C-alpha cells in the first residue's frame, strides 16, 4: 500500500489533502492550530518540525512538501530528500518564491508545483492558440446570431446529437444567448427515450416551418440544412459543430468539423471546458452517454480527445440514472425486427444482408445491424426495411478494412441518400425510385425492395477495393431462395400502388413524450 507523508501544510497543502485518500497519509506541521483542525477532520496530523527526521514517519513512498513559505519549503525539501532518498518527492514552490529558490527546489524534488507558472499556463491556454481561436469564434457567432437560436439536431436524433444540442444551449445560456435544443422526427429507440425522459432533457420537437419562429440556427452532429434534417436547404446557418466528414460544401458563420474525434459530444465537452462552464449533472450524463454510444464504448473510431472528454465528465455524471438509461426493456417492434432480420438473412461469405419488410421504428434496423455482427462468420451486416414511402438501410462492419460508408454511397447514392463511417453507415431510398432501377420487376413490394437493395449492395461490395473475399454464389440462410419470408405485417400492394400498411393504434405515440429518440444512431447523419 502507498504511504504518503505531507511536510508542512499551508492553504495549498490543505487543498491537496482534500484530494488525497485519507488512509496511509500523515501530516507533520509546526502549526499547532492547523494540526488540531486536521485531526478534527479525521486526518492523521503530528505537531512537529518538518525538517527534523525524528518527527517524520519511519517510511514513506510519496513525500509532499506543502507549506506556503518558499524558503521553508526549500529547507524542508532538502531534509526530506536526505531522509527519504528513494521516495517520490513533490514540492510546492510557495507564494512569491524567488527564481533562485524555485530552481533550488526543482533540483531537489522529483516534481515541482510552481503556482506562477501554472497560472501563466492556464491563462495562455485559455487565450492563445488554435483551440482558443475556436472558442472565441463560437462565442462571437452565438452573440451575433438573432435570438432565439434553434440548436437543431439531425432528424430522429441519437444520444450524441441530443447531448450536443443540450450542451450547446447550456453554453449559450452562460454567455447570455437564448437558445433551444430542437429536433424533427421521432425519438424511438428505447435507450434514447430513457435518456431524455430520465434526465428530463429540455428538447423541443418542431415541425417543418417552425424554424421560422427562431432567429438564428445552429446545427450539431450534422452539417448541412436539408440533409438529414427537415430544414429548408436554403436556411442560413450561424453555427455548425460536427464530427462527421462532410460530403458537400458547409456554410455557416462558425464551422467546426473534426472527423478525427469519435463524437460531437466530445467537441461540446471541450467547449464547455474552454468557457469554464461546469455542466449540469444532466448535461454531463448525456454527454458521456453520447460519447460512449458513438464510439461504441471506445472501440470504434475513438481518439485521445474522446477519452479525455469522458474522464473530465465522470465526476459530474449521475451514475445511477446512466445505469437505468443503459438497461431499458426492448420494445416489441425491436424484437420483431430482429427476429425477421435473422430469419430472412442472406450471407455471401462474411457479408450478411437482410430485409425485414415494413417497419414502424427505423431505429430497430440499427439495433438489428449491431446485434447481427455478433453472429459467427459475419463481419459486415446490412438490415433494411420500409415505411412512409421510404426504404431505410442500416449497416455495420467489424474486423474488415472495408469502408462501409463509401460502399453504401456507391450502392445507393444514385437512387437515394447514403453515407456514414467506415464501420457504421446507412441509406434512405424513396420507394418511388424503384420503378427506375432497371428492367421491369414483378412481385410484392417487399420482394422488389429485397431484390433491388441486395443486388446493389453485393455488387458494390464486390467492387470495393478493400472488400472482404466474396464467393461466386449466395448462401441463402432462410427458407425461400426466391423471396424473403417476412415476419412482420404484410403489404397488400404491388409496386406503384397505394400504400396500405397495417399498423397498430398503440404503436408509439405518447403526446406528452415530446422527447423521443434517435432513430438511426448516426448511420447516415450527413447523408
């Protein structure tokens, strides 16, 4: 066990004691009132001369010299080095120390705590350099924006987008700017609903056209209006903060695009620190969850910045609530989609594709794509279904050099929107486009969707430069080689007809739950 000896105890030394474990820490001070107050605080304190070896503990692994008097610290440090030659010696320079005193202590101690240098470094860190330029640029853009500012997450926001929007609003409030966290669509994933509801996050669900009621607009976790959000494409943007690589020109008074980090929540955590804003417990909890989800518990595209941001948030996180967020019950829809995905799977070597038919919750596709990666012999998964005249596609990859985002862009970019990361991507394809995809096709809508998506996906996968080895034939793992056997409500129409999808009245609309959840966990955040 590590033993610590504190010699002298000024104001800084007392503060340091509050951060040290009480066990195996002994203080020696010649300040009788200070020794008494330490003992009253249950800290082992001995009244004695810190320079006298007879007052010291018999042994110590770490010795901390911590009075406020620089010359006293110089003498004590020298005595401590002689008494404990093998210990780690840390010395506080003291208040107003002369340069020669600081140099002498530095030569004796293993580590020097110099308050003057620390303060200078802190000031420079906050006022000089690229990171500070970013912070000043963000502050200026927020102050120049017309209020109130709508901080818009991408449609059907995921935890990273939700947390980033709330954090930017908290930062805006700190500098006196009125801002609201907004989103279009639904928050349907059970974990995301739990995040919003348990933390009571202030999110506003807006409809197309509502944005006109706001003055300024900020985008988080996506970068272009009208692309994966329901804003008009010509919306003027004041602020953009995103970690996804853009696939087109990005406009805004202030733009921070950093694809080198794993989550936009990491960037917002850095900005909160730059502005010396201690986030509310709910905001800190949401930010940590956003980082963990987007980096898949720091196993997917995680950077040093993500780890540093997460570590800085931990002290302010509500661990009990976070645990409840992470363990919600699975919805019936999610279980049904997962069952259909397993039953209808098609596997070609290590790539799996599956159509689940009509869906009522597009986020269930992302969950199924994640879970199917756990199947033996599968490195790439693609799960897709359709609702509201749109085909939704969610893909995942692991243990492969394949760039899944590029693969899906190649496969579906010509007939829809597609993109994402190397190991997490998605696409959206209008159902009406199927009539223009090639020769006349016959069969049910589900069969046509299955045929078009599978054909394009496997063709693109075979053409990818870093694609896994793909065999000549398909290995069909479901009962019918010619058409998928769907375990969800059937579609009573042929391609081109009117949609008559069967739905349950109790599917998911709780009007009071204006916070719902991220449908695609960032699959095609910028698609």
